[in-house]
C-alpha cells in the first residue's frame, strides 16, 4: 500500500535506482504515476507492503518499505526490479546504471566507475564532493546522511593523507 514518504519510519528498508540520464518533466510525471500504482499494489505473498518512493535529482529513485509490518520477500523484490525493467523499455533509460553520481546542486554528474581514480587525481572528485551512493542501511540513513561526502564513502581509499 502506497503511503506518503514522511509516514514511513526510519527503520524502513531502502532500494536506490540510478537512471543513466535525467528525466524530463513528461517522463517524471509518467514515472510518478507508474510507481504510485505499482507501490500501491505491491505485496509479499498476498499481504500489502507499506511503502513509498521518492525521485531525487530527476535521476534517482528511492523505494522504501516498512518491513516491521511485513517483510518484502524475494518475489516482491523481484517484482520491484521488474518495474524498472519495464520503465527502461518504455522510456529508453537504464535504471540500473552504476556510474559514480556526483550531486552538484539540483542535478547529478555521472562519472564512469573505471574513471574514478583519474577523476580524483584531476580534482573532479574531492573529499567533500557529494556522492549519491546506491546503498544505504535504511530510510533513517537516507534521510540524514544521503548523499554522502566522498571521504566518508567507498571512495575514501583514493584520498591519501600526506605527512611531512
């Protein structure tokens, strides 16, 4: 069952999908309508899941479900990935993009994963860069610490402190 995102507790489970490009207003409206209905009908073994979603940067979609009421099952999680495969076909967008996403103001800049080390060396990514990471522990972490600074993400290994 769809609920407004503020109604979900911080312990809710989260999945983050990153699109290969920003969506235009028509696409955003379509995705909002599509996901609202999909989330409304989402269930695990016939039991409705209390869930919501949010679109950020016109490019990232976060799905959340309160698993204390009823846990998402393998089948229900598969169903949610099917939504994004269907949207990909309808809109020509890859929702499983794994580029590194730099949050810059109200938009994202995607950098190829294999180019991260070079981007750090060139200063494109610096320790305080905001990174829209595709994994968070739960909705509370998403609300309080997302996007995250590069120095506090898996990219921290590229920022070596020098001593004199």
